[in-house]
């Protein structure tokens, strides 16, 4: 009722029997502060909640509502006697009343998301300094676990084990209760989402943690949703659901972005294609698998036209970087996968592939061009041969040109493969090499800035660097075996071709220091792996 101060309270009583009184005693009571906002009345959490024993005591309960009982107090009335059987019995009665009061509040329409802020959610307090009132905490927790008391997104109420916490408004719309049940494989079936107002924001964070950790309400955030998505779930959805699904993903870039960390849906079967199948938009190397539909027949997988025509879905496809198929797309999605099988591609079919690839390499304005180049450099599609003439398909970045000096240098190395193709393609741009690889990180730095120091080690008081980019681990691929089988022609090739570019890496100066600034450095002249090989072997 209204008071002189203009406050309204919902007061709920419970008659009790007390162990040290033969006759009845006044009831225990709980009081919820009410607040009006226009035509709406809601329960308002209290900032201060002293225990009442007819009058306020000095004992703060840390509850968000008031409790009253005929407690046995200390003489100063600033506390109650915790070891009193009567007081413990009264707390237990209040615990039962707190649980039952939730049902009453629900019947009055007060049990909303805002009401959850009134619940005793401070687990640490009631397990520590507020342990006297822990029976109230326990009774309320048991009530929301076993009775339909938690507000749902559709305005109803359900038990904690029937609900799911979290998500965005778009995810709530995407997954109504029946789909939520299907996704989570709930038994018994879930009733749906906790009220959408309950989010891990400053206003509801304590409630969120309480529902998640204490009440055991399952959490489904967008990244968890992405992890739980299955092909069976997606196959059961109609096209209109996919409109909403892709619209939802527009605002969830972390689930499908390429960098800095690829999103989990980037390689999952989330794209509904023209043939009714579901495929990932990209493979694990970032190469496109599915493309936008065109007016002509295509040999590559394309998005189902009715979905691609939807404005919200198309917005997602554009942000995802999906392109219309062209020759570059055909190379990625049709030609290169043909070389991944156990059966070798026949020569006549391979020749046709080479013609398509040669034409595609001129389409540098295609959105798929860079992805195609990466795929071509790594894919095993180039005809190669060994010294013995054994042919196989290999990645161009692992091959060498069939040049006289290279054949002489690698003579005796059965692991090397040489280009056996005659097609007019820029093989060097695809990674085929015309000389042995220089294995040196410092050498790569030298080509950009020859005066820079090369950091060899940085570890607390152990710092080391090479001056003028010197790298003591410098070596040349195949050089050791070439020296083992040295000939005059090999020696001339090593001296005149291989060594001039790496002359600065045969030996060099190393600085060691305990300070990262190298202001206390000592220097030492050392030979690299390459230098030791050249100086200690006969060649």
C-alpha cells in the first residue's frame, strides 16, 4: 500500500511455528519494493536491505528485498544471535517464503527480466560473509531449477533446464523454440530462450553469470551456434530460412572472415547450391569452392539462384568475397581437384587443362585471379620427370627447369624433379626455379637492406645478431651432394653461378650481448654452414 513517503511494497507473509515458543509468534515477511512507470508496475531492487526484527537492525543481508521475522537480537539490536535455534528456524522459514513468493510475483505479472535483478545472485557472498542467509539463496536457486519461474523471450516462464541463455536478437529470430530444440538435440524439449533483455552487460551481468554458473542454463552465443551447426540441420531448412541465416551472418564477421584468424564457417557447408547440395564457400587454403550464379551453364558449383537473388543474402555473399565463375574459378574448382584423385589425369585431358590454365593466367582482373595463382603454385598438376625419366604430376614450386647446368649440378640426386611441360606458360611466375634454392633468412633480408643486422637470437640475456644480414645457417640446396660427386663442370657452375650472389654469406661477423641494445656486444668472425662446406671439402 502507499505510505506517507509515497512508497509501494508487495509484502508477503508466512505463519511459522518456533521451537522455543509454545504459542504462536508473528509471521515472517518478505517485502518487494514496487515502482510505477506509467501504467506499468515493476519490482525494484533495493540498494540497502537491513534485516528487520520489528525495526531495522544494523545487519545487512545483501538481498535486493527486505526480510522480517521475530528474531532474537543482541542487546544493542544491531545484530541477531546466529547460534539461536529460533533464528535459524526463522531463516529457513524465510527461505521457503522466498521461493514461494516467486510464484506470487509471477501471478501478479512482476516476474520479468527486470525482476531477475532482485534475486539473490551473489554466490560468493552467500557462501562467505552472508552464509547466515544461504538457505534463502539455496531455496530460490532450487525454485528456478524446478519450477517454471524464469521469463522467456515469448512472455512465458520455464525452468532453468528448459531454457537457453544468450544470443542476439537476430539469433533469437533465426532459432525459434522448435529449431532451438532441433539444433541442441534437447531431451526433454527446450521451451526456448531466456528473456532477450538478459545479456552480459553491466545491468544484467550478475544475473547472467548466476543463471549460467549456478542455475546451469545453457549458453548459445553466435560462435557456439556456428560450432553446433550440422549438415543435417541445414538440409532440413527451407530457402526462406537461409535468407535470414545469411542476413544474420552479415553482422557476425568473426564467423566467416579470412583474417586475422579464419572464421569457423568459412570452411563449413553453409552455402546452398544450385544442385541442392551444401558446400563450404572456401577450402582450407582460402580458394573459392562456390560461386555466384550466371545466366549460362557452369561446370563449377553456384549458389541456388533464388537465394542469390535475395537482397540480404546477396549482401552477405558480397562481403564474403564470392564471385561469378570464370576461367579462374574453373581452374580452382574443376581442373585442380582432378589431380587430387588416385587415378592420373589422361594426357589428352591434361593438354586441355593446360590450354584453359594458359588462358586464365591472362585474366588478372578476375576476383579469383590471386586465389588461382596460389592454388596453381601449390597444386600437383604440372608434368615433371626425374633423371631416370619417370613422370608424375608435381607442384610447380617444387620443380626446376630442365637446363643443362641444373641437370649437371643435381646429377645423382634422385629426389629432384624437372619440368616436363612444353606449354607456353610463364612457369617461373608459378614457382619453377632456374637455380638451387639459397636456404637463408638473412639472404632474403640482404636483398631488401644489405646493411641491416640479422637477428639470430633474442632470449633474455642471450642476444645474437649477424652484421650486414649475415646468417650462419646459410646453405644451398643440393650443394653437399654435388661436392660429393664433384666434376669440372659442377665446380665451374658452383664458382661462376651459385657463389657470387651469396659471397657475403660464406663468412661474416656475429655480435653477442646480454643487452638487447648490444651496447656491451662482443664480436666474432664465423663461417656459415655454406662456408664450412666450401672450406673443408675438396671441390
